C-alpha cells in the first residue's frame, strides 16, 4: 500500500473544492425534483375511498361539503379534506350500545344455525 502525504493547506483547498462540488450537485438534484402541491385524488379514487357513487360525490361538491379543483374536465380533491370529511362524520358509540348489538348478532347467528340443523 502506498502512502501519500500532502500539505495541510493543499488538503484544506481540496476539501473546500469538494464541498463546493457537493453543494452544486445537491442544487442540481433539487431543480430536477417534481414540485409537490400536496396529495390530490381524482374522482375515481375518492369514490373508492368513500365507497360512494360518482353522483354522490357530485352532490358533495355542489353542497360545498367537499372542496375540489377542476382542470380540463378532470376533478381533483385534496386528500386532507377527504380524510377530514371522514373524521368529521365519524359517529362514536358508547360501549354498552356496541355490546348489546354484538350480543344480538351472536343470538341471531345461533338461531340461524339451529334452523340449519332441521334443513
């Protein structure tokens, strides 16, 4: 293995030039990155996410419940607004209600299973 020694000033100059090179490369990479405007969804994605029809989505737009942007007959929605719509319409149930409904479902399944025995 060959060892090369250089003067301290030469090393500092090399490092300074290398740091300039690194800065230029970072700047070039940033220029080529796509601009981000946030996450947007098209109508099909929103319908699938909310499990609604396109007509229901149109009603949400016309009623002002869900904001949108339209570009050349294509409609886009902010993901944050769709998520907020879901959160704002979430109904919280108290635990007793949930237990009662679960017990009713279990009883109904047992009843259906007992009818299957006679079939």
